[in-house]
C-alpha cells in the first residue's frame, strides 16, 4: 500500500509527542499550513494539543492579513505571531507552554 500523505503531514500525524509536533508546525511552509489546515487542525485536536491549533490559527490569520506599503504585517499581528512562535519553540526545546 502506498502512503499518499505529504511527508511533513505524515510526520505530524506520527509525531512522537507534542514537542515533536510543535517543531514540525514551526517548520511547516505557509502553503502547507494553508492548503492542509483541516488536516493539521484534526491532528492537533486528536492529540489534544491546543497550542498547536492556536499557532495554526495565528499563522492563517497572518497569511490573510493586509500588509502595509512595504509588505509588512501590522505590528500587532506580527508581534503576536512572533511571541507565540517563540513560546512554541521554547516548548519544543523542552520548556513549558
């Protein structure tokens, strides 16, 4: 039987624990996060990993946000994404959420 799931989605599905899933969420390209948001959301929910689902929503909101004349996100959006990403990264590296 051939596995047709994208490798990064398969890795998320098979992640050893929430820390491993967090690392994969942080590394996932925007296009994957957007196109497969339903699959990623289901993975996070199945694992009861609420911070992963929250990070997905922040990334999706940032992707949909209007930019300024230089292509930058509004500071509130950029700051929220950066802060949550840093916290998720610290968790992935062994810290707490």
